[in-house]
């Protein structure tokens, strides 16, 4: 008898698990439909891949951990949106307003952010490999430990941004403005900050091995412990820069 009771209990438990899963799936589907119909602004972990949100006002939405691969947010308003851990691979965010948006740990590989606004956005630990970010505005944005390998940031404005320990290897940074930004322990190996501005920036212990700083402005920048070995610093402005155990292009160590 006890064997039959145990088997019955196991069967009941299994049925309850299946029922709970079905209810959860249905609830999630309903939440997705409500979000797409603008009846709710919360859809964490929803599958919204490829959906068109062009010019939609999505300020303050909660899309934490959502699948947003290849979604279209062109010229959309995402001020204060919660997108931490979301997958935005290949998404179109050109001209979108993401001021103060939460994107920590988000995947933004191959994302388009041309002329986007990300003032005060939080992108700590985000992956922006190969992102297209020309003329974007990123003042005071948090990129600590973010990956921007091979990203294109020509003429972007990163004034006061925090890029501590960020990876910018092989990034195209022509004409970008890093004035007052923190790039402590950042990686800039093989990067192209040609004619970029780093006035007053902190590059303490940054690794810029082989980077191209031709015509860049590092006036009043903190370069203590930075590595510029094999870097191109032709016509680079260094007035008032702070040197301390700084490795120069020819391998010499400069102290000041």
C-alpha cells in the first residue's frame, strides 16, 4: 500500500510542477502581449527579439534580462529604462535617448548607437564589442569593466565618463572627447584615439601599447604608470600632464 501511496504522491507532484510551468508560461505570454499593447511598462525576461519599437516612448520600462536581439529602437525614448542583463545584440538604437538607463551586464555586441544619448547611463560590465557609436553622447556614463573591443566611437562625447578597467582594445576613437574621464587601468592596446581629447583625464596604469595618439590632446592628464610603448604620439599635446613611471613609446620611463 505504501508503494502505491508514494507513487501517487510522486505523480501528483509531477503534475503540479507541469501545471505551474504552464501557468508561468501563460503569464509570461500575457505580460509580453500587454507590453506590446502598451498596457504595462514591465516585461522582464520577455522575448522581444526583432520587435519594432521605432520612436516609441519607453521611458522607465523594465526589460531586465529581456531578449531584445535585433530589435529596432531607432529614435526611441528609453530614459531611465531598466535593461540590466538584457541581450541587445545587433539592435538598432540609433538616435535613441538612453539617459540614465540601467544597462549593467547587458550584451550590446554589434549594436548600433549612432548619435544616441547615454548621459549618466550605467553600463558597468556591459559587452559592446564591435558597437557602432559614432557621435554618441555619453557624458558621465559608467563603463567600468565594460568591453568596447573594436567599437567605433568616432567623435563621441565621453566627458566625465568612468571607463576604469574598461577594454578598448583596437577601438576606433578618432576625435572622441574623454575630457575629465577616468580610464584608470583601462586597456587601449592598438586603439586609434587620433586627434582625441583627454584633457584632465586619468589614465593611471592604463595600457596603451601600440595605440595611435597622433594629434591627441593629453594636456593635464594623469599618466602615472601608463604604458605607451610602441604608441604613436606624434604631435600629441602633453602640456601639464603628470608622469610617474610612465612607459614612453621608445621604452624609456618618464617621471615628473
